[in-house]
């Protein structure tokens, strides 16, 4: 039988906390509260959209977020991620100068955005990253891809392998720039995943996305993310446009809240203009701040419950949700009403390893509407007891 224990969360836990990007890698299985309890998003003039709270990993609003579409220059999120990987792995350095191939130079014939490099130049990796991210230069994207992959085709294959490794089922890359091409597609949700992985895995390079203008070869270009100049909380991330895609924007914004820094990520695809993609993204972000609270339920390493262990050197095990703690995002003002239900495997028999899953922690509203379901794990190992201890517990278990 599975014991069920109900806990009203202490207010001190509810007030504590800070931003938790590691929640992106936990097994959060989310279910929405009832229609009456869930804030309804504003009307968003975009073909697809998504709003994600990176503190909890929860989706706050979406429409057609899994419908494949032309991603335009949102493609360059994955291009940049792999370049950041290469710098981290010391395959490139920011100061390293790279040649500009004829293939990169010929991107000017494609009609997309450019950094305006040519085959006589040897820009640095840092300059090319600014050209790709701030100016959305297709030529800079190709130059970087060739440096990392050896060939453009090899780099595109790397992009697709990374997408598969992340479990992106509706993303296929045919190029590194985002120009419309048969078989080149992604979704609002999966473009959001690429952006979130940059923030989580390469925070030291995220600052590129907040640069508002960049000049190269005496040509100054403004970052096309108009929210960088409108909303001080917005510090990234990437725009895109093709005729097939419409105007797209992934926008990332962070604010210092009473329980720590909180970051929201919005994705809009298929809007009608530069102004529209900025306005609709702003509308989503504002609603996310105003209608929802991010609450840390448990401090890092904090035990949710201590339970008996059989045949162990210790008679009990401390169970929790891992070293990172837990954030959940709830409708504004409902944080103090959250409850937890612990469901665990029984009996627990040693040995138990740290991190071993032994149950589930379910978070609900006061009315019982599910909010999150998380793995319940052993926080510290429990070693096997000696022969006599094991024998005695075996008898007790048999009697029980």
C-alpha cells in the first residue's frame, strides 16, 4: 500500500527562494488548475505563442505551440548554442580570427540580414557572434558554422543531433540562418527550449543578447528586438522574419522579486509586423508578471519528510526533491494555499542511494487541483545494516 501524508507548507518556506533554472531538467509533470482558478491570458495576435516561467519550468500560456512552422532567424538560437559549446570546449576562442569563405560572402545574395563581411576580412569569433546575434547576420552565421563544423553540412547535422538529444520532435534544420527551405521547421515550444538552454547552459554568453546596437566595418545596426529599449526587465533574446514565417520574437525578461530573481520567456511566431511582435510579446510578459506568482516550496536539500527504513544502518531516510529545491508558479495570491501529498514506495529497504527515487511529491491547490508532480528522492544514502540488524528487520517485516 502507498502511504499518503498531507502537509500544509510552512509560510517561511513559501516566502523563501530564488530563481531556479535547474527546474528545467527536473521531471515536472504539470496539470492546469480548474478553468475558474486559472488566469486567462490576453488575446495575442500571433499564429503561435508560448509563455514560460523559467523558475518553475511551467508553461503559463500557449496557443498552437507544437504546430511546426518556419522559424526564420529563431534558428540562430541553435546556431549560437553550438558555437558557445565550442568556446566552452576550447575548440574556439572569442579572440580567434576566422576566414570568411565565399559561401559566407554569398549570403548577401539571399536577401536576408547581414553583418556585411567579405572574403578579405578576418573577423574574430566575438565579432561574428555580435554580427549573428545583434545584427542577425546570415553571413556571420555561416562563417561561425564552418569554423565549428568544418563544413556547413556537418554543422547542420550537429544542429539536428542536438535537437534530437533535447527531445525536440518537431524541429528539423536544413540551414544555419533560418532562410525558408523545404524541411526547415520548428515550433514555439521548441524554439523556447533552445532559448532556455542557452540561458541555463551558457549564462556567461547570454549578455550578447542584450546588446542594443553593434557596428562592424563602420556599418552600425540596431538590435531588432524593440523590447530592449522599452522594458528594462527585457535583456534578450532573438528576432526572426521571413515572408513564410511572419515576424517572430523570443523575448526573455528578469525581475527581482521578494523571493529572488524570476525570469519569464515568451515566444511569438507569425505576427504581422516588427511592432506587432514587440507589442504581443510585451502583453504576454506583463500578464505573466501580474497574474502569476513563482514560489519556492522547498529550500535546496530540505527534507520533505523522514520515513522508516528497514535493514539499514540508519533507521530512517530523509526524502526530498533533490539538491535544487522546488519552484512552482501559481495564480497570484494562491501561494499560501498550496498543499503537498507524499506518495512513497513502502517498505523502504536498505541500501538506498542518494538521489534514488522512492516516491512522488504532488503539489495541489487547497481545492485539490493539481499543480505539479515531482520525483521524491533519497537525500542521503542509507547503508546496509550488519547481519544481526538485517535478520531482526527481516523478522519484523515478516510479522508485519
